[in-house]
C-alpha cells in the first residue's frame, strides 16, 4: 500500500473501500511508488489494491483481478503546459473532457 503521505487521495480511497466491505486494512510494508507495491506483492509481502492503470506493470508472479464496485472512484486531473499551443494537446484535452464525469 502507498503511504498516505505519498498519495493521500489514493490511500483514502483504498482504505475507504476496505472499510465499506467490513474490514480494516493492515498496512505492513509500504512503498512510495505503485511499481514498488507490485514488486512487494511479487516478493510475497502481501496483496494490494491498485488503480487499474497499474495492470500494465508486468511482474512475474503477480496477477491482477478487477474489483467491481461503484464505491471505488478516484479523481484524475489533466496537466499540460500553460503556453502549449499544439493541436494534439487540445485534441487530447477535448477528448478527456468528453469522457469526464462532472464533479458535484
């Protein structure tokens, strides 16, 4: 698990999801990066909930399984340079906005 100091939002989402299902997660070995978390799982230090994007990190001995829950959500932000005038950046931003769910 990532320590709260490394990613407060992700940490809180994971802990909240565990609590919603009736258990309190016990943080054993923590890692400052998600790739390190996957390596700890491979080294048999436990299991972890990770964002779906982490599934692209392939490490021998690690399997990923989808967790279907509408209560697990995390906000993402799009970052770009203020002075960027490239059309591909504008196109990506427009596409990201079209998929975004409005924040209430």
